[in-house]
């Protein structure tokens, strides 16, 4: 089984390519992140600590730590791409191959890059240079801008897109101010209501969040995240009543019709099928979620639990601290877990929510 990107590498690559600059005849890759000032104003996180960060780590959630985590993850990817003795990213590729093959990350890192202290010093020196390198690609002359469909965004749409971008980058205050203004400028803008829903959800205001998600989907029937969030906040998500379960199945099917690649909806279908004791159907949709997001440990646990119930794997001995009825985590949570997908300025990534 292939292993997904480590969190630092996932976020570092997202930052690395997010600031790509497109000029008339050239494309610049590796331009500095907007968080670069964080790097030069604070001490770096030790690399041994940085690469151990996971989605539960304070470095991935605490407001006073996350900006440095994102900035340094970008810096480490930049160093591994353009730094001395990094062979233009070849050693980074060798490191990731080892990780995918199952080598423990710390061991793989030391095997490819050497001891952590030397890398700490080299990274610090690289990031404090007066000028940083970037990759340059020729912009193929056959690309014709006029061949692409485009339209001008309204002021409110621009504010909503930027607010959504800040939301998925964990800048909730920045997102809130933009979304509030977008709703003043256009109260009927679905995306603005969706993002406000996630802001309410992050604040623990489930009723307000559900109302915003409902309004968002009413205004724009393509906002599958709004439909998913509203559904998971509704009583039908956990109901044992047959009519509620039918309603839940209908909503999840509608979400997957809008976006067939949205893995959390498959997981909720699997959970529903398990409650209805349709283990064959549950395994099929759980496996689909695994294929779409193989780095999600919870998805593999879900398939494992289904197989156990089918009698296809032995039950492991119970842990003293575990519940025999405990199952995989739900797909909505507080605080928001923004998942492994890279945020984009013009869309919402396939976010994972857990409770």
C-alpha cells in the first residue's frame, strides 16, 4: 500500500507551487511565500520536529504556531529543490520514494539528507540569503489566453473567493471580514453563505452554521460542501429511523453526483450501510474512499472494521482503554481539520471533517 505525503511535505509543496508567477513568456516556480516574513522574524522549528507534525499536532492547529509551520514547510521544500547539494530536487524525490516504500520518515530523512543538526544549519543559511533562486520555464507561445472561457467577477464574488482562500489557510479573522463584506455587497451569493457556515462551525455555532449551509445550497445547487455539511449537522446523520436513513442516502448520493471524487461522502455511505447491515455495499464504498484519499488512516480503519464484521479478519485483543463498540471517527469535527488538500483561490478543496 502506498503512503501519502507527510504533512510538512504536502503543505510545503502546496505553498511552493501556490506562488508560481506567470509572465508573458516565462513561468517562475518557487517564488517566496507571503509568510516569508515569518521565517526571517522568528527562530525556525527544528527539522526533526517539523517532519513529525501530523494533523493532530499543535503546529497544525494553534494560531501562534501554524503560520511558522506553513512558512518553514515551504522553506524546506524550496531548499530541497534549489539548495546546494540537493541535486535540483532529486534527493527530495529519493526521500519520498523511501517513505512510500514504508521506511520510517525520520530514518529516510537521515539516510538521504544526513543528520538533522547539519540540515537545520543549512536550511537557516539558505532562507536568510539576500536573494532566493526560483525555477524558470518557458511559456509555450501556442497558449492563447483568448481560447479560455473567462468572466469578470463581481466585487462580492471576489471577496467571497478571497475569504474562502483565507478560511482554508486557517486565517479565520481574515476570512470573516471578507465574507461579512461579501454578504453586505451581495446577500444572495451562495459561496459567501457557505464560507460563513464554516466560520460559524469553527466557532461551535452549529445552528447558525446549518442555516448558512442551507441558504448557500438553496442559492447555488452546485455547492456540494454546503449540502454535505448541512446533512452531517442534521439529525438524519445518526438516526435509526428508516425514513431518515433513506433521506440521508438520498443526500449523500446527490453530493456524489455533484462531485464523484468527494471521499467523505463515500465514508458516510459506508457507515450508513453498516448500520443497515449491508456489509458488501459498505465495503465497496469504503474501498472507493480509500482509493480517492489513500493517506486517510481512518478510511483504512473503516474498511478493516467492515472486513472484521464480515469475518474476514481476526478480531485483535481489546485494549484496556478502548471501547469494543468504538468505530472509525465521524467525518465532521471541531476544530476544523482542513485536510491534506491544497487550497485554491477559485475553489474549495475536498475537505475532511471529523467528529
